[in-house]
C-alpha cells in the first residue's frame, strides 16, 4: 500500500484521471461519428470498454510516475510534485495529439513514428499545422494541465479514497497485458478509437525493436509449396524463384482497344488521397470529383481497387512493378534484381520521365525509379524553393497541382513527339486542406470553400454534417480534380495525344469517412484513352499490383511490345468481371511496415498479438464478422506463407533470373579497406563546415559504351551512442568527372543498416546499393564517404562512427 505521504501524488493522479475522462469524452463523440459513417451503431458497451482500457493504461502510467515521485520526494518534495506534474501533463498531451492524428487520418500512429526520419514526420505535421503554432499550443497545453494537476494535488484525500486509488494504480499493470490489444467490437475502425493511443504507440515500438534481422531468409520448401498452392495456375519452374513463372497472364484489355501501328504513350497519374469514399456520386447525386468521374464514365473503371499500403510509400513500386514488399517496402533497401513496365518499355525504345513537385528522395521513390532506368526527373522541387514570386502556389511539400501539371507539360511539349514515352505524374495538393500562404491562395481557398458548401447544402440534411466537418479536405480534392481537367485540356493538343493510354488512381484513401480498415486501401482505378473503342465499369476487386501485368499484355498483343517469356509479378492482372466479385489474394503492409491484414477471396483477415479476426466482404465493401476457427487457421497459414515469400525473394535476391540488368553487369573494380575508419563530429558545422571522411580510396573508372553504373558497398558499422535518425552522419556516394562534382546519393548512414536497431554500442551490417546514370567515354572518379551534417540542428557532438570490413564493388550497365 502506498504510504500516507503519497496523498499529494494520489490527489494529482485523480486530477489526471479527471482530465483523461474529459479527453475520452471528446474521443467518444468522435467515435460515434465514425460509427455512423460505417453504418454501425456505437453502443454503451464500447464506451465501457474504452474506459476500461484507458483506465488501466492510466493506472500503469501512474504507477511508473509514482516511482519517480518517491525518488524525488525523499529529498525534494516540491521538485517531486513539479516533475510528476510535468510528466503527467506531457502524457496527457501525447494522448490528445495521437487522438487528433487518429481523427484526422483514420489511422493509429504506431511504429512509423520511429521508422520515418524526424524530418519527414515534421513535414507531415507541418502540412496540417504551422510549427510555430504547434509549439505554442504544446506549451499552453502543458502549462494548463500542470496548473490543473497542481490544484488537484492540494486537495486533501480521505484515507478510504487514498486506499482505493492506490489499489487501482497497483493492480493496473498486471491487468494491462490483458487489455492492451483487445478488440471489443467487430468494427476495426471503432477499435482504433477505443484503444489508448499512447499505449498502442509504445507497444508498436516494442514490435519494432523485436523485428528480425534483415539478413537472408533461408529456403523453406514447405512454406514455398504453401504459397504456390494459393496460386495453382502459376507455372513455376524453379521453386528457389517462387514468383518467376511462365507468362500466362490473361490479356483482358485488348478487346476494349483499337489496333494501331504506332506504339502508344503510357501515362500514369497518381492522385494524392483519392479514395472511393469521395470519388463517384455521393448522397444526393453529388460528385466532388466531377472530371475524374467523367473519365471513369467514358473509360474502363474499376470501382473496387485496393492500394497495397495505407500511405503513399507503396504505390509507385506496386503500379509500375507489381513487386513484393520486402521488409520495409520494396524501395527501402538493396532491391533485388527485377524488371518493370518502365524497363520493358525502355527495351522497346521508350523514354521514361517522372514529374513530381515533392522531393523524389521522399520515401525513396527516386531509388526505385533509378533502378528502373528512368531518364528524366523534372526538377520541380528545386524550382519551387527558388520561386520567390508573390503568388507562389505551393505549400510545405512543393508546388500545388496546377503549377505542377503546368510546368511538367512545359517539359513534355519540348520532347520529341515521334518517340514513345512513359510518363509518371504524382500529385500533392489533396495531402493538405487548402493551405493559404498568400493572397492568391487565400482567394483560391475561399472560392473552393464556397463551391463545396453549395454542393453540401444541396445534399439531404442528415448527410451534411459529416461533409461539413471535412469541408477543406473536400475542397482540396475538388481543386485537384480541376487541375486534372486542365492537364487533360492541354495534353489533348499534343500530337501524340491520340496514341496515349492514361492510368489514373489514388495512392490511398483520405482516412476520412471510412467504413472499416479495408477502406484505407479502397481507391478508384481508371484506364482512359482515345484508343478505347468501348467503355465499361467493373466491380470486381483488383489492386495496384494488377495494373502493370495487364497493361504489359495489352501492349504485347495489340501494339507489338517485345516482352519476356516469364514474369515475376506478385499479382496476375486485372479482373474484368462487371458484377461484384472478390478473388484477390494479397497482403497489405501497414505504415509501421508490419503485416496485419490479408484479403483472401471474399474474406478479410486481420491479425494482432491479442488474436485474429475474420470478416466477409460484401458488394458495398462492408465487413461482416465470421466465427469459424477452422477457416481462421487456414488464413493464418496462408498469411505465414505470403509473409515468408515477400521477405525470401527480396532478401535473397530470388525474385528473377531475368532482371533488366541480366547479362549487362560486368565487375569493373573491387575495393577493400582493411583499416578501421573512425568518423567523429566534435565541432558544429557552423564552426568547421562539413567534414568528409572517405571509406575507400577513390576508384577510377573509364566509361565506354555503357550509360549506368551500379555501386554496392558493405561494411560493419558501430555508432557509439544512440542518435536520432536525422542526426546520423551522411553516407555519401559521389561520381566526379574532372571539375564536375555530382553527389549521386546522400542519406543517413542508418538508412543502409541491414537491421532496424539503431542503438549505440552495437555493430550493424551496412549495405548501400545505388544505380545511377553516367556520361559515355568519360574518366570518372567514384568516391564513397561519410560526411558530417550540414546544419547545426542536425548535428550531434556525441555521434561517433566506426567502420570495419569495408568493401565496394562497381558494375557497368549497358
């Protein structure tokens, strides 16, 4: 039993409990709204379970804080109270912030908080609120809660009440393990709101620390046979390459297209946050994306397409390459040999071009596109930050969609219209809610607010409230749709327009007004072209991974594309059944880079530490709970086999024997540094500048008739102390020709660790693998080095690195 002198702390704990109940009340109101959106009634039992889970999380936290309190209270009573005040206030703020994030995005923030670089996390936060305002809100929130807790600490408790609170706190931890992952309802969206957000985040961090090493996964014939049994029609010749098989993908698109002797251009457009919750007609016959919907009505339209991830990091590799996830996403790491739509098109004389207003390094998109031999990256991000005009139409990530499309088409119009092209466009504007940084943007925001309000007011009264809550998000989506309209209007004047195939989809859903967890992935897919000879709408379930397999077959059979006799696609192509059907068998990767979800035919399977849930999918994308233990056991086996394949083929480079680099990689040079390299950063960059230390001596290379190089570097790395991901020194790959210096790659050293553990005092395996273009007939100098950070705010004086067993290899790619 807690001592009598702990009464001030117990009184403060009651104050914390009171504030937590206020926060839970607000969460419950939000939860009711989510429940109605999903056509599920929120019951009192869910409120009771919410209080149960959060109260035991509260008890666990208070027990932890009590140890700190006692240690300080022995000598410094006031300091003990103030420190406890501050820590409890911070925990309340953390829970409130995580609850707001869940409300805004529909997702719980878990291990991704630790996976992503801090700079990317801050970039995401800044898209919702200015950092200055955020700091002010945080300080005010902590100050107010500290005052309230301090006031409660002065309340005198009766002995009986002190005993009750003490028992609650002490008994909280043992029961916490029972409730930490529990699901009270069959509605997964509701469960997300019921959970204690801080506890969930910490549990996910523990999972992150428990991740297995990213070394080579051993060959397991049993699991491979289990995986192949899921796809009985696949003709796999070598089980060591379980995804590579005879190309028997059905050509379902050719019947819809006209023949042509001209190879068509292929244009992929990835629309930010374009989910099925808002595309198409809504209640009252309202369309918030009228131009996109007009393309859908005149093209090939899949109403039930699924993204592979709930955030944008998965969309480009899935759409272009139909590839497995690996461990962190296909582009995060040493990608196995592979080919894609881009590499097949380039082998047939196409050029490959990418247009994106953000930083191509974000989510390692450029790493993947480099691997596919992309020719041109529009420098829109650099142009954006150099733009000082008064009406600069941009936000934190880069140009808004109108400017992005406009400047992109400036480049396209200057290209050779007689050569076939692949073009990738990635939009940004719908990521945020119509940010207004100048008069031009303020006027635009007001114009679209009025426009959307008119639409909402024409809807039935009972449907208006939720839409008004998402007014600005709807405005940003409607603006993006208008930008798409302008893009097509201008593109239609290009000579090659009549021979262009457009593929348009969302990277993921918006996170608002969702029915269930599967809704995070529910996006529309449209293929539109002047070459279409008939239109159709399909309600069969498909995924982003199905697009390239079907498009390749169309181009082969209708337009003479020279392909390969084998394929390594993770999926088997689009389904053109017009009524609702679900024969899709796929895993989903969470933002925390974990596998919890699987769709297997008409069943949605969700797995967690606490247990697993099984649901049946209907034509309205509702999930109905299924209680069938035998079926759950089968789903668990299928998921195990799928998870194994995604890692095995990736980590062992067992995806294909016929990569786009087959027979073109010749070892040019191998360098070994047998000395241990020590890198320290004692003084800040503002005093000494950026310090660079070579890992191996510069390697001289003379290019002949090849246009790309692949550099592979491995080493053992020890970082002496724990440092944040952004504060790691930069691993830098340079390719210099005479006086021309070009940094091909620069990223935190920890990005190239083969393990997730970034703690100090431990040797990590490091592997850097990059492909980049080089000029022909040039004398080049390749250098791999470690550079200290460029800014003081990313510098850590205690950051010391040791490198051992350093090896580098350079390959030419013809």
